[in-house]
C-alpha cells in the first residue's frame, strides 16, 4: 500500500474518531439543559425532558478498554439520581457504555 493510501486511511480514522466524540441528545431533550456529573471516574451529561419524566445520561469521557456495561449502568443510575433527586422506575434503565435512558419516579411537590 502506498503513501497516499496510508495517508487517506489515517485521515479517515481521525475523522471517525472525531465524530465519535460528538455528544447530543435525542429529540425531546434538545432544548433541555444538560448537567454534568462525575461518578467513579466517568463523566456523564444528564438530559431531562422539559415536561416529562424521562432522562438520558451520556458518558462523555473516553476509556480504553471500554468499561463493562453493568458498571456503566450502575454509575449512570447514580448520576441520574444525583442530578434529578428522583428514583428510577424499576426495569426502565436501559442502555450501553455510551448512553443510558430511564423513566423517573419523582415525589409530588
């Protein structure tokens, strides 16, 4: 493989890695402000619906090798509870090492 091909491959890999660093919420959370919290060495950006009971937590730091899914779910659970001061509905916490979604159970004010 020639120099040109290696250079193109390098730029492609760098562009893909740069795109992986982008963090934006899904529809419904776009206007909600994000709160950043650190749990166990991982940084989460927590988005809550403006008029709802759903929440998203995005892990925004890079760790290699990737941490276990279970550990990230536990840490995201803790981050969500810290930010929202609400409990999470049993069985609603879903996600992977990058993004976790949940349904909140907040006490009536």
